[in-house]
C-alpha cells in the first residue's frame, strides 16, 4: 500500500510558542546607547520576520526579551534575526562608519508558556483518568517518561548558546478513530525514541489514549517545533503500517493522523512571570 507522507505545508497548527532570551554586548562592554532600546523599537525592527515582542528591556550591557513565534521558526534563527537588527540599530545610534562587533555571539534562551513543566507532566499523567479509561480491567492507555542521558544532553547542546527548550505536542488520529492499544502505543514510542537519535530532540514523556497522544519533548535551538511534528507523524505512520496495519485498517482511515497538531511551549516558569521579571528589571535600571 502507498502511504502518503505528511508535508509541512499541509499541516495546521494551534500554537503558543514563547521564548525568553538574554544576550550581552561583546565582551560585556558598556554601550549606554543600548539602554534606549525599548519594546516598541525592537518590535518595529523585527516585525517583518513575523516575530512578536511581548516584553523587552535593555541596559548598557545586556538585553532581555520575551518573544512569540510561529511554529516553523527556530529559536536559533529568532535569536539571529533579533540580534542582527539590534546590532544594526545600535551601530546607527552610535554613528559608526563601518561594521563593528557590538553584541556577543552567544545567548541564553528558554521556552515558557501558560503552564509550568510540573503542570504539563501532571496533565500527561492524568489523560487516562480524564478520558474515562482507568476503570477498565486493561485500560488502552500508555504513559511513559524517559530519563535524559549524557548522549541526549550532548545532542541538545550548542557551542555558542545555553538553552532549555521544551514543547507540549498533541497529535490526534485521523477522524479521531480509536487506533492505539497499549502494544501499538509502546511500539510508536519506541519508534520515536529511535528517531531522536538522528535528530536533535529528546522525548521526555508520552501519554497515549486510543485516539490521540500527548508528548513532552526537548529540542535543539536549530529545530522548529513544526519540523518535530512532521518527523514524528511520518515515523509513527510508517511504524503502524509495518507492525499494526490491522488496527489502522479496522479504523477505516487512509492516514494515521489528522493533518493538524497542538504546539505549546513550556518551561520552569509561566510566561506571565517571565514578563513581570523583564518589566521589573527594566524599572530597576538607572
């Protein structure tokens, strides 16, 4: 049977993708003009990229930003676009006749969102109970967490940035048909664990019920959440047709997943607390 793979262009996303950034001037050199960079100024500088600046504050030697992106953006590209435009703006403010390195190469970035990491983990644990499956003698649910190994940490790290990037993803089966039993769900999770060895991402947790799955994943700054979704969809669809074709056929679907997904960034702190921190830091500056 010909299995139609998923293409990024066909997918629809419900997305909340927020990142907190901090970067410094080159070698920490004080640049008083940088203090004039406001949220409104930064927003105008990056508007053409579709980047939404939710909060921003700048001092003489560093910048803090809370930004919102679309699902196909990467954290690394977002940093490059913002820092590139700020560097150009700062050169113009200083009236420098030629290019000069004003900002450091590196940056810090972490995802944030409406929920904390603990809340997402607890939510995934309760999917079976939420959908009424836990009372069954053999509930058709599969929940598993995975420990981050040193080799996983190495794949997620980068030489010029410190990042902690986490996403809550939700994929629903085609027509919301009940396809996954425990054995099939575990096989798909194992497939995804194998896939992550070839891609800079890490599967933290999965929570399957028959017609959808919740995932918590970590990623490298060069990998967009939309790309993760496409990769996971195609790998799992192939695994199901190879090992559990009867389950897919009985569900009377031609493809495993709906061509859509939920993407929600999360972190140790909610985005509201991050935004309040950026505002407070700004008001404390002399």
